[in-house]
């Protein structure tokens, strides 16, 4: 289960390099052509029901990701038994993520759900998810991220863990930024 979660989250969140277009059961998003660098990852996650786009057949791949959107993606992976109904596309997932304590030590509140999520808060949520499946690692620098000492400790622990697990990456200079 841990390996499957890691694979799904890594694919959903890093939107890895595209390979030649494959046949998908989900209709294409009008703003993600087959030659888009993340086409394959987006379509695989759409087929799995993890991403559903932003409406009107669009995905908006260049738009910032809100905390609410990210929490919904995580909720769809962690709690597949939950199904949002009607126009409330995020509520059940936000409630489940909150109930599990995955928002602890983040800056996310009910008032900031619509705001762009920081990479720090993404890392903390993913670390909490992984903790439920096997434990958070201590800082070990196995990720190669060189700016860990510039982060608040809790963020550094979470960043080290999720980068080591391959769920989030730093930049080409090995900085999380």
C-alpha cells in the first residue's frame, strides 16, 4: 500500500516527463494537448479519478494550485471510499484530511483554503500521509536538498522526507526554494 501511495502521489504531484500520447478513457482537456510536457501524467491521473479538471473541459495546468485543490487530490488518493456529491467537490476530502490531522503544522486554515498552497505545506501534508503508513524519517540529507538548514525545523523534516521519497523535487541546484 505504501509503495502504491508513493507512486500515485509522485505521479499526481510531480507531473513527470511526458511520454508519447496513449489512449485514455477520460476525454482530453482542451488546454492540455498531447504534446504538453505533463500530458501523460495528467491523463493517467484523470483516468484514475484523481484529477478532474477545473470545469468546461479544462485543466488549467499553468494556474497556481490552491490548498483546497491540493487537499482534494490528496484526499482522493488517501480516502478512495469518499465520493464528493453535487457541487461540493472538496468538502468531504478537506474534512477527512483535517480529521486525520494532516493540516497540523501547516499555515492552512478554513480562511486560506482558496489561497495558493506553498511547497512547504504540500511537503508537510504528504509527510503526514506517509506517517500514517509507516513513519516520518529524521533529517538525514539523503534527498540532496541543500537548503534544509534555511527552513523552520518542522518544514525541513517534512521536505527531507518527501524529497527522499521522490514525492517532491528541488530545483536543478538542489534547493527546495
